[in-house]
């Protein structure tokens, strides 16, 4: 049957008439429905379950009108300029951030001073009791200073040795000074005056070093080297080892000094800094004379070596 020219309105017969028609034997595969008007048809009762058959060839479907969820792509780059522009800093903002200083800046005085009594002690040894001192101080600027140094010993109420040095010091590096000046020895024996030149400062590994050479009358020469180190058990409890060596270029019988290494001293002093400026200490010191100096002492009946217990204070201001 060719229904191509038929309208569905013409086909719509009364139910009574169509209900008796048997369509089971009809072949609809050759029917042309292209001209049929389906606008009036009711599809609510149609069964579409067979449309899912994969063997059925469906014509190409146009999905352009379908609402698919939007796939998120790469994010656009961040804007180079802030979304909200930062306002420029004003004088009022600066004044609020930096309050005015209550005091004006003051530079320290260029002239300073420092005095240290490194040893001010009482001694007790195998051959009697005594006292000893070692002091130094400087006055001046960071680069140019006047140095004053003194060292001496007393035993049995008499001064056995005493000296005083006045030196000009020039800082050549942050850690070292070059010194030049004069030294005067009051004891032992007749007094002696010397021209002095040397260095002092802080060696690597925090060793405090002082090395001075002396030239005196009649071509006499001498040298003195002192090395100190500080071991901190706590911020206040400090052990201070010290080694001191004296050399002379020639014999001086009037003062009982021989050439070469004349004397050596090694000591350990343990101090407690009650204040940084004031620290009592106790210690043990070993002294020994060598060479011609030892021979002169033996001839005078004096000891060549001695071990001393010491107690004293270290003061600076």
C-alpha cells in the first residue's frame, strides 16, 4: 500500500471501524511514510525499548542543541596588575609607621680608656710567701693609644722584680697593635732602661699574644713572650692558662741574669666573675730558671724552680 499521498486525518477512522482490522499480516517495510503528517499522532503509548538495539542503524543525530555540562579548560593567567590598585604611600602613613625618636643619635666619645689588673695575687710556695701583680691599661682612640704596662713580685717583704713600660700603640688590623716605647726595670739589682718594640693582639683560635723586643745600654738585648687562653666552663667560671718566657742576649751578672732563655713561667688560674669587672680566682703556678740565670741563683743560694699556690682577684675598669 502506498500511503504517500494520504493524510493521517483521512486514516483516522472511528475506533469501531479500525478495531476489527487485522494488520498482523501487513508488510510495513515497503511503506513510505515521508509524506505522512505525524503532528496529530499521540506517541505516549509507543514502546521505544527496541531502539537500543546496536544493530539498528540510526541516522546521524545533531547534538548542537543539546545542553552538555561545560568542560573546564586551562585557567587563564593571573592578571599582572592587582585587581584593587594599592594606593601610594603618603607622609601620614610614614609618620604612623615610624614614630619620632625621643632622643637624638649620639656617637660615643673618640677618646676612651681601659685599665686591667690581670693578676693581683698572694702566693705561697716551697720557699716562702709573697705577692705579685701584672697590670696594663690604654688611653686613646681605636687606632692610636698610649699603653702602660707593669709587672712585679714581692717576697718576704722585699721587691724582687718590678718594671714599668710606656708605649705608643697603633692598630694595624682589627686584631693586632704595633707598640713602641720605653721600659724601665727597677729590680733586681741596678735599674735598667730599654727601648721597646713589639706586637700584641688576638691570634687564631683566640690566643692572646704579646711579644716585645728590647734594646738597652752597652748592646744589651732582651725579649719577652706571653700567651694566654681562656676556657669557659660557664659564662662566669673561666680557666685561664698562661705561659711566659724571657730571653736575654748576653749575661748581666749584676742582676743575676744569664744569656739565652733565662726564665719560664706556666700557670693555671680558675676565676669566677661575680661581675665582669671583678673576678676572684685561685691557681697553680710553676716557675723555673734556665742556663746562666739558674747558675747565678744557685750561687746565691736561691731556688732554681718553685711551685706556687696563688689566690687573687682580676679587676678592670
